[in-house]
C-alpha cells in the first residue's frame, strides 16, 4: 500500500483528514507547537481505515504519520497535561468552526474529554505517512 499524503484547504477537506486520523494515538510529548513559525505538528500512529480487506477479514494496520497545521495563531488545550509527556491521547475527530472567513477554530477531540483548539488564519493542513507500518493487535471499536 502506498503512503498517504493529503492536504486540507477548507472545511470539507478537513473532514477527509479527520476520517483518516480517527483513532490515531499520540503522546503528549509528540505535540510540537512552534508559535514563531505559526505551525503545529502532531506526530502520531494512525489506524489505516482505508486498508483493503483480505479474504473478507479486516486488515488491522497502523502507520507513523504527521499532522501539520500552518497559519496557526494560537493553541489552547483542555484536559491535556502538557507536563505528562508520555501520556497517550486517542484522537477521535477534527472539526472546524469559521469565525472570520477564512479563519476560524480547528478543534481536535480526543477520547476522555480532552480537546485542542487551534485558532487559524485559514485552513492549511497536511497529513503524511512517514513510512513505518505494522500489524495492529486490534481494531478500534466505538460503542454507541
């Protein structure tokens, strides 16, 4: 399977990114906000939802990737202990609320009630696989 590389320039594109990073896991220490560069980087291990089924059996795979936001004005977190670098977060979804077009707030929602709000001049995000891939021991489940 080829490496994934996606760009998001509007809210619709961001929904596509959100689908690809649903259930990605990352450590708090892998969040890198660079205010002077107006950039936020999140290194994570994403579940490969787009992997093909083999003989009707789901393929459980994870890949190293980076989610990258540019034109970032500020980052605010809730229920994320920045001093606990080894704490693992599970990303559930990415949303966008426009405030002053084309700017707004990108919200990352994590399991357990943690959130990250990213104020952006406009949506400019990238998701890229970095190469490492491995068989996941299980498939993420969401009880409704």
